[in-house]
C-alpha cells in the first residue's frame, strides 16, 4: 500500500456534467492520492468517504450520477478489476454523519487499470449512474464505499485526494472510512488542518433544474457550520 500526499500541479481528470445535471457535491484533486488497493487486497475490504450538501431541513433530493476521481500507480501492464460500489446515507461506517444505510449498490465489471508512466500517477474518472436514487433529506448526507474483485493488475489503485481548499460545492467530512472485512473504522491523513483531511475526489449530480433548496446551495459554499 502506498500513501503519497504530494500536491499535483496538473493532470487531474474532471469530466464535465451533462446539461441536464447540476453538481450538488464536488471537489478537485489538489492533495495527491491514496492507493490502498493492490493484488493482495481481500474482496471483503472497503474504503469510502462522505459529506453532505443540505442545511438540516431540506427535502429529499433525487441523484443522477456520481463521479469518482481514481488513480493507479506503478504497474507493468494495463490491467482490470471489478469494482463493488455502494452509495450511503452519509458515512458507510455509520460513525460520522448519517445512518450509513445503503441507498444503492452495484458492481462495475472490467474497469481498466492503466499502468502509470514515469511522469507520475495515472488519474482517471469513473462515472456511475444512480437510477431512482434519492437522499433522505435533512442535511442530505451522502457517502460511498468501494471494494475490488478479480483484481488483475500489478500496480496500486485508489483515490485522488482533495484538501479543505478544493471543495467548491457541498461539505466534506474530516475522516474517510475503512472496512477490514469485519468492522468499520475511520482514518485521516494527519493533523494538518488543510491537507490532513481524508477527502476523496467526488462529484455527485442531481437533475436540472433542481429544487429551490438545491439551487440555493451555491450561497453556502465554504461554510462548515456543522460539526
């Protein structure tokens, strides 16, 4: 497992939202990467993250799609893996905000894991449709977890990371989640208030036009009053 937190100056892959979608949660890669998956990782292991985009009294919001900012490092060939994905009401661990209840789950088969060249890691975006999925309202907590199966790659795979300065839409949580096959726990990247948060690069979309409550969230960017 490799943990590298060097800031990337360029090269982040951010796919544009469709015209019929509005991002309600979004951050960008300015805090390196975290690659906990490799060929020795058990299929039972999960890593995930969470946040929210509501004010505490908002209605449930329909979601259309989530984009995960992912990364590979090392490798001597282009491989593949199946990714098991679940969307949750807040942290999948249930240890932060939200109940942790599963709102949607699926397996994406045959995701390409490209070997990284000498210039640095290979950054890419995985887009996952969210059919008939809604938040539970209130603070509209959101979270996700992924695991790997049929991992055929000799490098490492994981998440692009964002600092506290790279969250233009929605609100991050300080800790990410880890499931070891029997129980959940939380972790961060250290004590630095800007780069120590474990904030994985994620964009979540709702249909456009959204509700008045969703559209008003633009004025809340950067205000982290919930603790």
